[in-house]
C-alpha cells in the first residue's frame, strides 16, 4: 500500500469518526470512557470532520497530517488528564488514550516522511 492510500484511509477514518461524534456525541463520549460530555464530543467531531475533509481534498498531506497529529495529541492530553484526576475511570478511557498517543505518533511520522525535502 502506498503512502497516499494510507493518508486517504486516515482521511476517511477522521471524517467518519467526526461525523459520528457530531451525530451521537453522548454515545461516543461513553464509548471513550468520558461519561456524558456531548458538547465536547461535538467540538471534537467538527474538528475531526474538518481534518478528514482536508486529508481527502487537499494536495498538501503534510499540513493535514500535522493537524491530525496535533488533534490526536490533544485528545491524549484530555484523556490522560481525565484519567489522572479520576474523572474518566473506565478502562475504555485508557484504551482511547493509548490509541490517541499511537495515532498521533503515526501521523507525525507519516507527515515527516511526506514533507518536501
């Protein structure tokens, strides 16, 4: 699989998760172990939808992969803080944290690989 296909896959995943967070934010916040935080999940959904649209429509993948990495990094900070403060106690918050860290690192590595030299 070539890098452009990977980027497109990340774009579709971002778009899908973003639209899902907008459509059913309460359910998604529970899935992520965050209790019920529908407003926050709607904001995250809008952000992810915009990043997904950018990855799917814009030729400069590096900028949009950087945005994806930053978004996932901010999710990791949010989830990690909630876990440490005891606000997010479920095991799925810990899984979501691990995924956010992994996806942020992956997007950063891919963005660096695709950066013009």
